[in-house]
């Protein structure tokens, strides 16, 4: 969970990442287009993959995510 939070903060900025409960986080960002958010999610996916590739463990870091643009 700590490592996932670290990747979230690296990509979305620590001022936009909030711990909700247990292992759940939310990212709140204003004034970003849908395309900007898609780019950030791609960057997040790439960093998550890189983390898993570099840190071979029994269980990879996995994230369920939803991009909701209002």
C-alpha cells in the first residue's frame, strides 16, 4: 500500500492524492481535460509496471482504477 501511494503521488502530485480508508485512495484534480487525465493514467500504468518489473515479488502491485471526468 505504501508503494502504491508513492507511485500515485509521483504521478498525480502529493497534494492531489488522498487516503480514504484501508487500501483505498482517491485522486482529485481540478482544471485538467479528459486527455490530460488519460495521459496521467498512462504514466501511472507505466510507473506501476516498472515498479513490478524492478521488484519481483510473489504478488505484484495491482490497482483497480476508474477515471471519472466531470
